[in-house]
């Protein structure tokens, strides 16, 4: 089978920074309360006229540039989001037009909440492995500020807006995606939903996430003949520092081997993992030939992970 991996990354974060102190002026909370329970110090919030599609386009453009290709080279567009600008058309179709990707290029959205980006990568991988497309753009983009009840301190302090994107393409043999794990458990759908505003049973989501992150991580490592000790870097969905630390303890990972960006950006839903990936690459924490696991969880309840050997 053709080796498939990430050949370009890009992000977009709104300029507006909302700190915990800012939130304490509009709801009954404090910086200490938020940081001690979530690890979040600040988050980016998009202006009201900023569309999810606008953020997705900017992240997609940067990923394409980073891959060293042009928009006309993209064979398919997949956008993971639960905050589309319209019921239809899809965000992906808006991205296609605004990026200048060729008319006729297939484009569709995936709704798997915070796991959507992982679902998108695994979907794209199949098309590239089959030789149907050379490059596929996957974008995770969410504007959670548009579906948050800002009077609910249990959810309003958690989320931020942003977009992250990758280009998937062929890579050198024994590089790229080595294995994946996807799953869903609809019996847990009641614990995290939006109708239309977000509501969450934090205790149940916490228990699920702390259990599922290590399970999926160990599973994708096992599928490609690796052990926990072989893992060089873990990029989990950025929901809560207690979840990340709980998963890290179960995996026995040193703190330098796991990404933490939620203190700066909050929970950006489907954008969380690609934003963290780009950040860690920029910081030099992911190096050529490293074994990296991307692992997410979200509403549904859904989960997913991919194990890859970094490099093209």
C-alpha cells in the first residue's frame, strides 16, 4: 500500500484574546477557579461577522503553502465542523470557492464534534492510498462562541474559536500514517450536545475521555507493532488539563512528550488537534522520524486516533 502522511500544516486563530479576567466581569467566576479546573488562561474569540468558512480558508491556505503546492493540486476537501455557517451549503464548498480550488473537486463536511479532524484524516487516507487523489485538504474549524450560553460558567469558560488544517499526500515508505482507531458510542450522546446551545455532563465526559485517550493510543501503537515506550509525542484533543494529565499518568508519559496548548487557545473543538500539531512543529518538539499519536474524543460520543511516523 502507498504510504500516506501529512505533508503540510496551517492554522488560523482570531486576533481577539479573551482572558479569564475578562470572563469574570460578565459571569460569576475567577481566573483561579477556571485555571484550577481546566488549565485555561485565555482563548481566542472570533468577531461576530467572522464565518467558520473564513477561518477554514485561512488555515487551508497556510497548509497548502506549507506543503509547497497550489490550490489547483488539491483533489478533495474535507472540513470537520459542528458550527457551519449555514445548514447548506457546506463549509467545504465555501472553502473550495474561496481558496480557488478547481471547480468539480469533491468537497464535504464531517460532523463528529471534537473527533471530526481524526475522522477526516482517516477518510482522506483511504482515497490517497487507493490512488484516487494525490493531495487532500482536511480542515478542522469551529466557532463555538456562536453556540455557547455565556451565562453558563460550566461551558462558557472552556471553548475558543479557530481553525487548523493539514494536507494529506503520499510520503516515503515507512513514513506517514501507520495505523488508526475510530469509534462511537451513541448511548453517551446525552452527555454532550447542542440544541441549540452547548450543554454538557462534565463528570461523564471526563470519565470517558480519561479512559478512552489511553485505550486508543495504546491500540494504534499495538496495531503497528509498537509499545508505549516507543511513543515520542502525543497530541490529544485539548479539552481540559485534568483530562490530559489523567491520560498522561495512565500512559506513563513524561510531560515533555505531550502537547498542552489549551492554556492559550481553550477547547477549539475540531480545530484543537491540528492547531496543537502545528504549534508543536513550530516549537521543534516533533522531529523527523518521531512516532506521533494524534488522539481525539468528542460528542457522540466519538473517539479516534492515528499513529504516524513523522516525516515526508
